[in-house]
């Protein structure tokens, strides 16, 4: 198995249990509807990832136009667009919705508690209350986490070790682009230990 195929399979593995709901629609004679809430403004901007996602579903037996219909939405990284497009996907009665980014996952959690949502990569799904725990997410959301915030202290420690004279570190964030950052950072912000 090639590395990319393996990564694609692992990346979609959280979707497999939820895909069973979509498969019910496919076996009942109607095509399953899979909503995808991207982050960019168009299919052209997401081409590489869109093609990978479509191929991965093809490999699982879900063929566009045959037994599955993809409902792609592109919010152009605008929070208000995330909200309106998430609402649109929920109102379309999608069987499953894939949220590519954390803002998409947050907005979908606020928008539906019944349609399964699979998030692609979220920095801290437990800390932002998207899921109850990584082992048992509960609710209707599941997905992948990069758990970057759990390593923040270690990263600072390594930076201090590499630059012993370091006394201040700044972190620049655009909180308007990612509503979960404010919650995550306020939970994780603490003064560094004194040497």
C-alpha cells in the first residue's frame, strides 16, 4: 500500500462509521448526500484536496452521480459564509457533512445535533468542546485532531533551550478567522515557569 493511500484511508477512517448512515440512503435506492464545507472560495482553490476526497470516496465505492451526491460549499474563509453555508447543508438534509476546518466544525456543531459531522483536522476538539473525548466523542461530531495545543509547552521549552537568552515570545493570531482560537488560547495561556 502506498503511503498516500494509507494516509487517505486513515484520514477517512473516522468517517466510516458515519458513512453507514449515508449508505442506508444508498441501499434504499437513493443516492447518499454528503455535504462538504470547505474553507476556500471555489472548487479551483480546493482542487487538489477536492480531487483527493472524491477519489477516496470512489475507492470506498461511493461514485458521484451513481450512489452519492456531493454538496460542496465554499465559504471563502468568511465566518458569516460558514454560518449560512452550514445552515444550507443542514437544510438540504445531507446524510453526512464533512467540515474541512475548525471554524466549519464549530459552526456545524451550533447548527445541527442530528446530522453526523466529520471534521478533517481540528487543533483541539476536546478543549473547544466539539467532542467529549478523543476516545469517545459522543454527540454527532467526530474526526481528526492535530492536538497542537497540547505540545505548546514543550515547544516553548525547546525554544528556550535553543535560545537561552530568550525572555519574551509573541504569538500572532487572527481570531476573526478562527472562532475556536479565543477559547483554546484562553484555556492554555499561562505564565512560563521562572528559571
